C-alpha cells in the first residue's frame, strides 16, 4: 500500500506537469511549493470559513481553524483541527457535498463510512481521503481523544478543472472519483 507521502508526491507531480506549481529551494534541504504569480490568491481574499461548517464545528469552539479558502466559494479549503471532546463528535456533518477531502490525522481516532465493511478508521499518524457525494457521509471522532488533524478540501469540479490536462498522472482511484458521472461516497485511509 502506498503511503500518504506517495499520494502527496503524485498529486504534486500532476500539478507540476500542469504548470501550476514548481519546486523552489529555500535553505538546503527545505523545499516548498512556489505557485505561479497568476495563480496565487491574495491572502486578503481568504474567507474565515464556510458558514455551514461554522455551525457544525461550534461544539469544539476554538478547535477548528480555517487556514485558507472556502470550498463552496472557491473550490478549495485548508483547515487545522485541534480539540478534545467528552462525547463522540459527528464529523460527517462538516463534510462538503460533491467534494474530495484529504485528512492528515496526527492524533485522535476518527472513522469515516458506515457499517458493513465500508468504514475506514483514521488512526493517529495516518492519512487518507474520502469522497462525498450528494448525500451525507457518516463519520465520527472518538470521545476523550485529543484530536489533531489537517484537512485539504476540494470540490470535485475544482479538481477536475485544475487537473484536466494531467488526469493520467493521478492515482487511479482519484481519477475515477473525478471522472464519475454518478457520484459515489467512500473513504480510503492510507497507513503510514
């Protein structure tokens, strides 16, 4: 099974081939993505988070931090989560319809999907992605855990537009999600 780093690399390679990003060395071994100036969004245009999500995250108060974007408005969002909960949290109600979301789970236990073998567990130190269709996707965060995770959230339409010319470079599962006419909901964890 590929690691989350293999997935990140294949996604980066697809964007690089599309001319959307390029590597830039900072100090020796440090590398980061340098976005082309025509594609960079002004930090002032960042939205403090989708209104629908604000209500869903109210239970964890300051534990949800939207860092960039708004899936509903610009098709992409990056969010940091750091919270403790006393009872199980309905994580699924924070998911966006018709989206593909990636989760780097640093701490805490999460589960995405329903019973009958379609459930994927997100354990501390692993990552994965889940595709949300029109309807809700059941998901939860375990009670009494300290949850820390980052999500990169994309509308399917945004990803299709950004990666259309480099679809062949994507992992087959991601390519299938983006090209499906009938949207399915599912989750695939990546164990490190």
